[in-house]
């Protein structure tokens, strides 16, 4: 599995940094954002280090599809039934702060801090 020893999300995947997990399987990890923008704010990350959407290939389509398909189930399990938002920031100019591909899923009653 591709891993970047300097990446905070790779360290979370490896269990070196704790997280408030909501889901985990062989390929994906989902956890609560430590600085949430909404009442429910989770991140879905591939366990394999992919720097950003700019580095995604056609070989990653099943993984990306699973990330999107899993998110409704997780939001329902977290009590979000009034809608939610998906965001993937790509690169510095796209607002990406952690250089490991991740999907933000925001939900819960508004107003939210951002978005």
C-alpha cells in the first residue's frame, strides 16, 4: 500500500494519530473532522496515499465511486436526514490543505460555519 510517512492522513490510517472513526474497511477510512464546518463533518480518505484529485487515474474510479456511494449511509447513521454537501478540494489553489485525497461530507442544521 502506498504510504507517505510525512502525511497526517497516512498517520491516521496507520493508527499513529488518533481519530474519531465512523467507518473503516480495507480501502477506506472515514472519521470526524477535528475542525468541523457543520454540525456533522466527516472525511472519507483512501488508505492508499493519493496526493489529490489531480493524481487520480482511471484505475481509481471504483475507489472514488465507493467513497461517494458510502457517504449517504454514513450520514444517515450519523443522524443527518435533511441534506448534506460533498466537497473535494484539489491542490493549493483549490483550497486543499492536507495533500492526501479526501472527501468532505457536511450536514446537519444550518447555519454552518462555512459553505
